[in-house]
C-alpha cells in the first residue's frame, strides 16, 4: 500500500472491468490503478494509454508477481473467478471479484478457507446493495419502522439477443456456470437476502425459451424465508420492455423500487405507509438518512474504509456463499421437481457444483 494510504489496483478483464475502472477513477484519494490485464493486448494497451495507467499486461501470473500491486480486481469470465482469487491470495494480494464468486458451495468454501489463511481480504461484487432506494429501506428496517415482512417479489425482465451470446463463454455451463440465475438475476436475489436474510425452503422451475443456449433463460420460484415471510422470484431474457422490480410488503409499509432495469435499487423508491402513524415515522426516519455513493463507487469506497479500519467488509464471502446456496437450491428444485430445504450440507448432490456433466 502506498504511503498515502491508497490501494494500488490491478484490474483483470476489461469487459466488466471498464465499469470498475470508471469507479476507481472517481476515488483518486483511495485508489491508484497500477495495471490493467486482458488477453487482448491492444485493448489493454489502449486502456492504459488513455488513462495513464503504468502497466498493460496480458499474463495474469506475471501480473501477480508485481510487488507494486496491493489489490487484484477480477472481472474475467465466471469459471475463472475462484481459481484466480485463490492465485491472487497466494501471491499476497487483496481481491475484489465479480459475481459469481465461485461455481459451487465447495469452491466458495475453499476460497473462504484460503482467505482466512492468507491474512488478506476478499470482497465479492454486489454493487446493487448500495443503491439509495435500497439503503433507505435498510435504514427504515434498522430503525424499526417497517414491522415484519409478509411477501416480497423480485422481477428480472431483461432482453438478451443472439449477439450477447456470441461471446464464446456465455450461455455455457462450464464457462458461464449457469444462466439468468447465475449472472443476471443474482443481483436482485442478493438484494432479497440483504433485506430479509436467507431462505429456508425453495421451489423453482426453469426453462430455455429465448435463445439456443445450454443454460436456462427463464425461471420462476417461490421461497419461504427464514423469517417466515414468502418471496416470489421471476426472470426472463425475453422481455421486450426491460424492467427490474423489487417489492417488499411489511406490516407497516410497502416498499417498491423504480423499474429501471440496471439501477432499480437507486432512487426513486415508493414507501407507502399503512397508517398515518407509520407515515410520520417514515418521514422522520428518512430525514435522518445520510446518502453515500451508490453502485461500484459506493462499494469500493466502503471497501477502502474497511481495509484501513479493520472493520467488516461491505460485502463478504459469506454473502456470496448465501447467494450461491440459493442458486444451488433453485437448480436442485427445478430439476427434481421438489421443495429444497436450506441450509445445504456437504452431503448434498449439488454441493460440488450445480452444472450438469460436460
């Protein structure tokens, strides 16, 4: 780490990595982008020249030997996330990793064990948590304004066409690790976990209806949450009108997100009180809400603070594990046509991976 307290970052993978780069550049007091790494040498070189980044690299292993890198940010195809995280930890680096953090519960457990041994920290990416609308709901819950939940709905109705799956690793079990459940709806489902905690029972159906791919691109699921409330999750990549929606029904208010497909956890959210008394409490509670940066910028800023204070990370591997446990249960239910109880133990047939045999 630099003497000024900045974290020196290497971004690996300049697909999603370009969004990460933009966030780091907005936090110059906390981060210095030391290197970019991509198999496309021209793209790595152009990015480094455009943003005055010292190092453009194509070799991940060589990058890890750079003593000037404190933090490796992994934005590569899904199947590389866990192996590259383990390699970076072994090289003495902190890690930020795009979703999904791993391809199975067994694999994420191995990453968690490696993190504990390494003395370094790993933060999975769930930037939707930091949208101001969702943060306001968390604030209301923490102040005891909402009452208990009864029903939650989460919709991911997006559009993905043939050109999206022309990228060779997408739509394939062994490289993308799954379909809409793993790479698209995972954000809204994490938001449900973030607000309510984990599920205790899951029932789901999946299908492939929109593109000629290996993985699912439609699903519907019903969850019984650990708090006793119910949740309905649905998603498709075949919606001509793209929307995302989160709706939480509590005893004292209903909270509903906006419908923007990729920023639905941001403002504006609608908080509808059940009584005049609840309306007053909502107004008073939101007056004490302090906004912070949203999205990747908000997650990275909080990460930097946690590293310097030694406090909890804004998103942890335990959070990623909860997300992967839900994914495992959804696939198990959809294939077996049965209700799946959580938590999932090491003896579960999909503990080592939900992907079908190659």
